[in-house]
C-alpha cells in the first residue's frame, strides 16, 4: 500500500501496518489510532512515512502538488543523511539527485522493503565498547587456509568448466552436470524463463535452457550459484547474508552496465567481478565475528569507512581477503584482479577497468540496494573518478538501466 508522509498524517487516522523506527524498533501496532502526539513523536524518531488505512486511493491517484513536494523533501533528507556532505563535487550531485528520484519512486509504489534499506543506516546510539585486544591480531593467510568448507569452491563450477573445455563435450554432457545441482538448475530455468528472453512458452528442459543462454552465461551462473551456496550458512549476528548478496548482485549488474557503456565486450566478467568484489568481507564476518562486529560499530558511530577501520584494526582489508580467497578457489584473471582491486584500482594493470568495479560498488552503496556493511556513503575519490572517465550525466543512463535490470536478476539469484 502507498504510504503517507508525516506532514500528511492527521490525528484519528488508523495505522494499516506496524510503525517502526528507521532502526526497526516497533513503536505503534497496526490498528492504532494516531494522535497529534504520535505524529510529533514520529518526526523526533526520524520516521518519514506511515501506512494508514484508506490512504491507498488518495496517494496513488495524486502524487503531484503538496504531496509530491513532501515526498521529494522527505527523500532528500533521507538520502542526505547518509551521503557525503559535498554535493558540488563530481559525481556526488548527480548521484544524489538520482538516489532522491529513486526514493520518491519507491515511496509512491509503496516498496516498504526498499525504503527500509534506505532508512536503515542510523548510527548506533552508544559508543562501541572498548575492544579486548588480548587476542593476537589475525593472520590473513591462516584465515583463508584453515576452513576446509570454504577453502574450495563447491565443485559444480569446475565440473562444468571441465566439461565445457573437453573436446568431446556435448550439450547433453553439460546438461548432465548441471542437473546434478538443483540450485543451479532452478536458477538456470528461472533465467531462461525471465523477461530477458521473453519466450511465450515456458522452457523446462535443462539442455534447451543451456542452448538458449549460451556457455558463457551458464558458467557465470554456475560460479555465482556455487559461491552463494558456499556462503549460505553464515550466522546473521553482524551481517544479513541476503542483504550482503543484494549489494553484491547490485554491484555485479552496475559493473556490467558500466562495461557496456565503455564498450568493453566482456560483460559477464564484469558481472562476476562485481558479484564477488566483497566476498573477502563475508569470509571475515565468518572467521572474525568479534573483530568485524567491533569494526562495524566503530565505522557506524564515527562515520568512518569500514574499509579504513578494517585496515587499522586487522592490519589488512577485505580487498586482500577477496584476493586470497579467490586465488585459493582458482578463480581466473581478469575476474580475480578486477574483484580484488575494487578499492585500489590504480594498482591493477588495467586501472580504468578496475575503477568501473569501484564505481559500481559506490553506486550500489548510494542506491542502498542491500549492504555489505557500509552505512554512510564515503566521498568518491577524485583520482578514481578520473580513471573511470565518465561524464556525470552518463551516470543517469547507467543508473536507470541498472535499476531496471536489478529486480529481475535479484529475483533469479535470490529466488525470491
Ligand atoms: Fe569493498
Ligand atoms: Fe561493496
């Protein structure tokens, strides 16, 4: 149901859904009758909207005039609260406008889940407690090597690559390998039956699906599915893996769109590099939960980039962890390098290509589609933005194209 902004709420209206703070704390139950005091409290809590009974017809039929302005204003303050302050720097201003426009679209369509992702970035109320540094600093080499389950990728990806490379491979032999993995088979069928391919009748055969999507797309789907199943059992104490994958998939989609804007014809490589860019951080959440929990607290409370806190606290960052893990998995170049150098593209042998993954990550964080732990958008680094070599206006078409592709890809990969 569409939502009403706080300035349109009136005493006596009945809540159609629970009212929660941006941090998720419930303050009023569904069915409560709003009072003037409640409405003032919502402003104090930073709650921008409420689902109110009977508000659907009004707000969907007229979003112009005062209500349109209210939504715009509320969205600007929501986006401004996590954006870097210097909007006159490139590409901050253009990205800020795009994020506000997206926020307004989400409010009008009543996409509560997506709006919650935008508002769920508040700093913790208290200072992170002193961290007990009695434990020795972790050693990256040990972290990556010691976990048998994660030290090798589930082998369906490599089996597929073997059979693809074999001179005697056939569509039937590839389909046989794919069929051994129900998750991969399901994702493949979802992909081939999605709006991208637009077949009027459902495709149900794995070998037909492979013939349609092609070997390159199949191998990238296999790598993505294998990685996601390797990281499917992570405790959600510090990171919600669904949100982590939403961020990763968003980064993959934007990377692919950016590559095609730059006329680089290896778009699956860019999708995979974007998808895997923060995988090292997922490993750190599993292996070093207390260190990473503290790093997250410090980053949110002091508005410091999590990457910098990782470096200070651990002595290495998740980019290095991504490099170690993907090397251990034998993930080939250029995916390995593009994913691993997304925060330091100048160190890559094609810095202008690695810079595209950096920009995709920055845009995914700005859009707030999922999160791998970044709450406040760090300022875009000017030298890296120069490496990207895009006009700020081009961001608009990249942003809109990516947003359109994202919902379908998220549905296929997350099976929602
Ligand atoms: Fe990162
Ligand atoms: Fe990221």
